[in-house]
C-alpha cells in the first residue's frame, strides 16, 4: 500500500508542472511569448532570443525554478511508473509503459541539468527523446490500463487520443522549430496533455484501489 500511494503521489502532482511553467513565464520579460517561444528559453540564465530566428531577447528570472522543475517532475514521472508497475499490470504493455516513462522522465530531468544557453548540444540530446518517448509512454500506459480493467474505459481511451495528439504536435513542433511563430504553442501541445493525463490516471487508480479495499473488507 505504501508503494502504491507513493507512486500515485508522484503522478498526482504532474499537472502542477504546467502551473510552475506558467508562473515562470509570467515572470519573464514582456518579450516572452507562450505561443512563439520555446519552453527551454525559460531556463536560460542569460537574456537571449526565445526561439530560432527571433531578434527579441527574453530574460527569465525564474530560470532556476523551471530547470529544477524539469529535474523534479521528470524524476517523479520515472519513479512513479516504477512504483506503480504492479498496479498497472497489463502484461507486456505495463512493462513497456514503465520503461518508456523511466526513459522519458530521465531525459526530461537531464534537460534541466543542461540549459540551452549553457550546454546547447547536450540540451538537444536530452530533449529530443522526450518528444517521442513520452507520447509512446502514454499509449503504452493506456494499453496496460485497457487490459488490466482497473479504471473506467474513458481513462485509457483518452490516453490513446492524447498519445496521438501529442505525437502529432511533436512532429509539427520539429518541423516548425526554425519558424518565427507557434513554436511554443506546438511544443506545449506536445508535452502538457500528458502531464495532466497522468494526474487523471493517478486519481482513477486511487479510486480503483479504494474500491478494491472496500470489496475485500
């Protein structure tokens, strides 16, 4: 039970990452645009353009906070997946989901340790896998939940939809990366839905666990 609750806590807090990012963005210079500028620009210690081709410099006083958030939330995603492996069940799907969340979570954590203005090469190496592994992790988790029959069907169905949306947005983000607009919006469409969905999954698993406990009393 302690393992279950720890894993659920790791995933329940994931939607809070979006709030942290919005808070840091609100504190950035007026030149920063959620629509046009990358998330990585918020982690820059020095004032620099927010995306390729931009001439407007972005200053992010909260760069330390967002980089810490990359590390903390990434590790929590990975750790939560490992702790929830027995609960996810789903055979191969569950095992694949755990490995994908672990890999994507560790990659996301590495992004926070390699800010784009200080270590651009390592930053790209760490960030790119997230855009592929995370949607696949959502898809595998949805597959595991479907086979375990422990949560309402709407949870795993929404997971399939989110996996498709985030993977499509990731591809569009990659294609648009050198463009002047919509880079930030596409990047967030590729990442944010998965964090919110993990919170939903954790709530569903918590409800299923309580129902099972009551049934066994």
